[in-house]
C-alpha cells in the first residue's frame, strides 16, 4: 500500500502480506471493504501522530535547539563534540524549566493563544478520526445502544509518538458466522494489521477457549483468566466459541470470567496494548452480549461472515486442490455439483477440505480399478474428475450429521 510508505520496512511488508491474505479469502466483500477502510483509518491516524503528535513537536524543538546552539571549532579546549552535547543538555533543561513554570501558573491569555496555535492540527485530526470511526462502525455492524454517561466505558488513552501510536478507539472485536467461514483466518489477518500499525506490540495471536478461563472452584476463575490475559499480553487474544463462556444464568464460573474480561477491556488492555477478539455463531453471540451489558459496550468492531455460496464453495475447493498439487478437470462441472448439493451441505472451508480428501481417495481407487488392480499400470496423475467428487457429495448429503472424514470409510 502506497499510504504505508512512511512505515518501517518490516511493518510495511507485514501489512502488505496481511492484505494479500485478505484478498485471497473467497467472497466476504463487505468484510474485506470494512477491514481495508479500518486499515486506512489506522494509517491516517499513525501518520498524523508522526507529523503532528507530541513526540514530533519534541523532535522538532530538539532539532531547532541543536541547530541554533553556538558551535565552536574542533580541537579547542571547550569545542568539539563535548560542547555540542553540553549545548543540547542546556537547551533541554531550559525547555523543562519553561514547561514546569507554565504548568505551575498558566495565564488565561497565554493558554488560549497557545492552544489555538499548537492544537489546530490536532483538533482537525480528532474531528476526522471521529468521522471515520463513525463510518467504520456503521459498516462493520450495528452499534450497541447508547449508555448513560455514568456507565460508559472510560475514554481512550492514545499512546504518544511514533508510527505505532494507538488510535483513539479500542479495537476489541466480535466475529460471527457459521463454521468454516474463515473467522480464525480473519483474526490472524487483523492481528498482522494491528501489529504493523502499532496497535499491538506483537503479531502473536493466542487462541483460547472456555477451558483456559474457568477454574476448578469458585474464585479461581478470575485468577485463571488473569493468567490467560497475561499470556497474550501485547498481542491478540482470540477466544474461539466465545458463547460457551457463559452456559446459563446459573453459571457462576462463566459470569466471573466475563466480569474479569470486562474489567480488563476497560483498563488493563490500554496499558498492555492487547486486543480481544471473540468468535462464535451469530445467535449465541447475541445472547452472550445480553448477559453483560458492559461487555457489549466495549466491543468496537463487529464482522459477520456469511455462509459461502455454491460458487464460492467450488472456488474454495479448487484453491485447496491447487495448494495440494491437484487440478480439476472441467471446473464448471464441479461448480454445478456444488450448486446442486448446496442446500444440504453445512460449513465452508472445513467441509470442502473433507470433500477434497474423500475425492482424492475416490480417484486413487478408480485409477486402481481401471488398471485391473495392477499398481504398475495405474495412472498416478493428480487430476480430479467430476466422477471423483459425485459419490463424496452424495455421501455428505445423505449423512450430513457425520462430520469426520473417517466416516467415509465406515
């Protein structure tokens, strides 16, 4: 991305790789658009901080003081590098004394003029950030209902300076959708983007489930939750099947975990620069958000990954075959087969991966039968025919409840 030219090479390459992976995901046009718009917002915020933030003003002041400091000839008793260092230290000391005096007794006239001169660009940037954030919130999903002022989450605490400064919004995210739609893959991509732009300190995505939070006795779940959050500190904590955290109104263990997570999302996430991503089915995730209103209010981004269409399933199947070294004969026939069986097929990428394995098994057995059971005469070409997939789809639609690929052999 040309907008990322100001980033260090390592971060820029990671950002470009993340968007290549995002583009390789089949379908999901609304999700891809929302992630790209979010990336533009983060780039814009990081670039604004680099050029107008407190650290940039400090660097500019230091450079000016160093350039205006009196220089002496090299080789003199008081000249050379030592004199320049002393001049810079004296300039820093003068600025520190001036800041301390201004903080102790600021005058109304001076503070008014100073705020007008120094914070003009920051005010424009904050207004632009609010506008872009509102657009992204509308695109990513419905916002939670407004809460009373006394119950709202605390204000954002953006970090100072550098291309990796935190933006003025939290980035805790909910991913919803049926199984096999790419929720885990999207979490990895978001982790790379957030790390490249400085939202997190590391690109590590730690995947956890209910067992990583719930303790063996009352009171131990909070301690275990804090240990899990500590393990993912500075990166992304991906909670898979998050709806299982609270299994009912009488689940005291789950309520304890959720209360600890809400507390961390309110305060601890800022200090450790950790982003929480919750994934699950749409209906169950809505129930989870209804259990604790504070949890719902602390979620900024919501991405819904819909069930893939028959054409998208066929495209996923073809991509997975190519990655494993196989090619499809008459791909349009494969698309027709997926279209015919789509109503009874459940899942997405996981289902096509199982179908690919079964089709490969069918192909090997057909080739051996065609050779009369003689391995030396068997055609070992890695080309899948529609006849290799047809019995697999029939088996999948006839026994939709069996999800294991081993069920094909039973």
